[in-house]
C-alpha cells in the first residue's frame, strides 16, 4: 500500500437499503477540531479525498459519520436513533501510503475496516 501517495478517503454503504449512502454528512476531526466536512455523493463517496497528498498529516484522526441524521431523513430507524454519530478513530502513518476507511451501516449496526 505504500506505493500510493498518502491520503484518506471513505465510502459508505447503506446496508438497510442496499445502496450507497447518498447525502450522509461526514466530518474529519483532529484534536477535537473539525478539519473537513463533506456530504457523500451518489456513489457514497466524497467528491475529493478527505486528506490529499498535500494536506496529509500523520497522527490520530477521527471520522464522524452522521448516520442518525441520514436515516432520520429517510424515515428509517428509531427516534432517538440507536446510532447517532458513528466516530471512527484512526492513526495514519506517512509511510503507509493511502488510507481508505469504508463504513457499512444500517440503523442498528455498522462495520468498518481499512480498505484499499
């Protein structure tokens, strides 16, 4: 994986409906401060990397997926939502190339992993 330039991307799949999570809000934070805020496109991805090779910085980052807001807009799940904001903390290293963090989500569960 080190042959790709450093960066960070994400992709969210709505497993309750079997499609990308179009319209979900995602934030990237560092030391509690939001650095990037984006809305997922029709493919469930951001239009540009959350961190590009130019903005990449090693260290601890947190992705915040606003799943409660997303499912509430669709009329799915409970109120209040079981999952409101799913926070995924990751540690990025500059010698490990590109990081991709997919999220598979439903109103009642989620899973994530380091993708490619």
